[in-house]
C-alpha cells in the first residue's frame, strides 16, 4: 500500500473498501445491533484516517485492535452508567423443529460455553476462529507477543473444550447437589 508518506485519500479508499465489511462483521459478533456495528466501524475508520501513518500495510489486525479498544471503552462507560443495557446474542435461539434448529442449538451451546470463559479467552478464540487471524495478527490486536498469544490460545481452547464437554455431558457426569437421605 506504499510508504506512510503516500497515505492519501486513494490509500484510505482502498483500505476502507477492502476492510470495512470485516470490521462491521467484527462488531456484529460482539454487539447485538447491526447499526451499532456499523457505527463502530465508522469510528474505527475515522481513527485510521487520523493515524494513517501508523497503520501497517496489513491493516486489518490493526483495525481490529482499534475496534477492540473502542468496545472496551464503551463497555467501561456502560458499567459506570446506571441504565446499563445488556449486549445479547440476538437470533441464536430457535424453537425445536424449525429449519436450522440443530445448527442453531450448536451455536447456542458454543456461545453459552464461550460466555463462561474469561474475556481474554473469548477474545483470542474469536480473533483466531471467527476473524480468521493468524496467531501473530491476534497478538498484534491484543498488544502482546506471538508466543504469549499462542499460549493464551492453547489455554483458551482447552478451557472452551472443557466447558463444551461439561455442557454436553450426561447428567450423571455433571456434579449433583446432594441432599440428606430420609430414613424409610
């Protein structure tokens, strides 16, 4: 895309055309509202224009990092606000027997298991799994080394696997609350 000195409107137009859709999808996977995801993407590209000399040639991981920080700032602000609205996983629940219900139940199970993990575990799994970044690119988004990201990914996958196996295990395998037996 050229050296930083050549970061003009044509460069920005190319980056925007190439990456806008991916940044919106990143937002959609984290927000319940398409309009909020589009607004997030717009803010990301405003920052990209202002800081265009810092944007690397492979811009998508950098843009994801900006989006991640914007979301974190928004979530911190919402936590402090008294009228917090929860971010939901819209559209994941379907009635049994409806078309696509089996696939949706699998997604819902995955989402539920993912929700039991720490935020950092969720983020590394989403970056590599959903955003299809390499471990090095995910490290760039998270602001850590490649080795640290690889270790986090390995541990997060193990925790997700444990959470999924716990959810899908039979009731006999899951812990049960014991109650005292009554004498007959």
